[in-house]
C-alpha cells in the first residue's frame, strides 16, 4: 500500500512536485490566517482523499514541520495500511475516553510524520466527531504539532466531514475527474459552505 506515498518513493517525480505546489498554495491562500488543522475530504469514496492526505502530510514534514495525520474516517479507515501500522487503538479510543492521546500516537517510517489511526469502528462516529471531546482533542494536538491533517469520510451521504470542517482551520475538497460528477462536487461545496468551512481549494 505504501506505493501510494509517491512523495517518499520518488521525491523528484512530477506528482511529488505537485504535492509541494499544493503545500505552497495552502500557505499562500491564507496569508493572514494560521492554517494548522487541515481537513481532507471528497464527495464520494474512491477519489483518493486518503492518498492525498498522506502525501500532503509528508511534503509538510519534508519542509521541517512536525506533522500529525489523523484518520478521522471511523467507518472505512485506511491510513494505518499506508504506513504499515496497527489499528488497535486510535481516534475512537481517545474520543470515547478509553485511551489517552499519548497512547494512540504512532511514529511512522517518515521522519516528522506521526499518525493516529481511526481505532476500533465505533457505533456512533458522527456523535464522537461532534463532541466537545473532539474539540479538546484538536486543541491538544495543536500544542504538539505544527500541522495536523485529518482524513475524513466523503461528504455526500454522511455528515462526519461537514461537522469536522467547522472545527478545522481549512478544508481541501479532493475531486477526481472521471470518478465523480460535476453535480456531486457542486453539492459537496455547498455542504461545506453551509457548515462555514474555510475551503482552501
């Protein structure tokens, strides 16, 4: 699965350079705002949001930033596969107060990148993400890391990403042409606008 991390396997490739462009664009898009918690979502499944979240995290780390990537998709988590880590405990364990933050942070093979996997799939992911505990969690990780990237479920059909977008400094909407239709993307953008998300691009 780690082959998806093109920013690690081939740092001089065109895709790697494009991820560095995204990193620069995120910085330049909000010159007067400190964007440190970034939500990555898509309209539907299969658009590559998790792959993008991981690679964007890597290019921030390559710049010397201390990065945390959080798998906030507590329905179909994939981040632990990308980094060859286990998913015994994670975000769901912290939000349900079964684990402390320090217990669920995992180091990766990429210098400067830690991850928190989703943890066991809970019966109530939406409620956990909407909770005050989630708000406290984001405040706590901001004290430890320069950049926090949250990989969220797709926007259509679930309210998880919409809830999280309101709690994060900025949101990236991944659009995979050929996979998703224009109407779905327009609907996703309107959902983010309603939730007062700061859409970075």
